[in-house]
C-alpha cells in the first residue's frame, strides 16, 4: 500500500491505523507438551517459518547421511549441496535463523 492509498483509506469511515486487540488462546502441542499462545483465527501449523523449517530439515538429513557415509561419498554429497539453490536460500535467512551447511570433510587422525 502506498502512502497515498494509506491516507485515502484512513480518511474513510471504518479504517484506522490503530493496532487491533488480539485475543490469544493457549495451544498445547500433544507430541511435545509445549504450550504456546496463538491469536484467535491463527492455525497452529502457521506459527513457524516454513523456509527455515525446510532448511533445517535438509541440513539435519545431510548431517545424518554424512555421518554414515565414507569420505568419498561425503565429499560428493557436499559438492552436490553447493550446486543447488540451498546455499543462496540459507544466506537470505535472518541471522537469528541461520543454519550451518557442511563445507568440507575432515579426517580423524
């Protein structure tokens, strides 16, 4: 919405720039037992960042695969990750939501 549209709407009846009062209700996650407060009308499944969730899922899956892979397979898997769009997507996440991507394989001596 542009400044002009905002000013036009605020001049009409029924429009305001005041923040509405949001009634919150508790929601209990049956799997974890965690209790969160959600605004009325918000589905519990919408209370997360889907991009971050996807990135974290991919990184966890890759970490698990790398832990059981041999050195050659691990190097190949890391190279494949860096050929996808995942590094660009992860780099655009806010600093508080960043995930770490593997960049190399180390040998245990």
